[in-house]
C-alpha cells in the first residue's frame, strides 16, 4: 500500500505543479480524457470537461508567471479500493483559493483524475 500512496501523491503533485505553472500538458498527464470538473460556487452547477479547462488554463497567466507564492497542500487521502481514491487539497490561483476533491481511478497502471469537485473563495490582497 505504501507504494500506492507514493504513486498517488506523485500524481497529486503533478496536478499541483501544472496548476501553479499553468501547464495544461502536466494537467493532461493526470486527468483522464473523459474527466470533468464540477462546482456550484456561483450558485449554479458548473460541469466542465477537463479538455475545455486545459484550454482555459493555457490562456490565463499562471501564479508562477506572476511570482505568486504557492498555496497548496494535501489535506487527506482516502482509498476506497485498489483502484479508487479521493484526495482533498487546497490550492490557489489568486485571487481564487480552492478546496478540491479529486476522484482518482487507477487505469493502465497509473492514477488519473476522473472528476474534480471544487469550491473557491475570493481573497483580495
């Protein structure tokens, strides 16, 4: 199980690096091509295919390019079977500060995000 935890943590760190660096190629390494992102932060359900999100990420300035400090950390990892896991984490693309719930599946020998549900708060300054 220890090697599975390490493999999952590596996938999470690739996700966090891709988000911080604004690198859709890194994000695509971790997200399954059929994955979706979900949120109801603005009072309505957002259902966004990950492939569309990658395009949005590629068009916005990254936190790294703005010299912003990283604000990410893994809060919990929960395995609910040999090929399924849930990860709760914090991350930021200021001024948005996120809590993400990533649902991972292990396919083709690697951990991949199949769904991301998130909430964010706006923090100025």
